C-alpha cells in the first residue's frame, strides 16, 4: 500500500481546483442572501450563451446552476439589502433580455452551509 498522492500531484490531476478564505458576508455589508430561479424564454445556444455571459459579469451572483425541471437556472445571490436586490433583479437580471420568469427566495437563516465535499462516499 503506497503513500497518498502529494497535494501538487492532486492539483495537477485537477482534484484541487483552488484555495480561498471563507468570509463573513455580514461583516462585508452583504447582509441579504437570495436564491433566484430563472426560466429562459428560449433554449437555443444563442439564448443560453447570452444568459451565461451575462451571469458571468454580475458580481452579486456567487453561483449559478443549470437545473432540470420547470426552471432553467438557480442563482445564489449576495447583496447589501432589499434595495440592492431590487436593483439587481429589475436592472440587471430582467433587463438582460431572454428571461421569461424569475422568482426569488430570501435566506432567513443558514442551517448548514457548505463545509466540504462528502469524501466518505469515495470509500464504497
């Protein structure tokens, strides 16, 4: 039984994709967190590409996931307050073009945040 691969080898294999600090959003005046479900008007490559390119430029969006089901994307958004969220929703998301519907849920409390990947599942 050999020694586990070195961190530099793991990084070279694409297992480690980066390092970073976890910051407290409220200390940075990012006190409002929302999940926004987005449905696109069209689903051709041009419409999807336009949406994806737009999302890449929005600092408020910390994650964007393509979904199955009745909504196409789930955005995880951090903003200062409700006024900032309103600006993001009305002036950016809905004004970007190609969005048929968007509905939002605000986070009241985080019960369990991201900690680490479930590496114990690799043992089976």
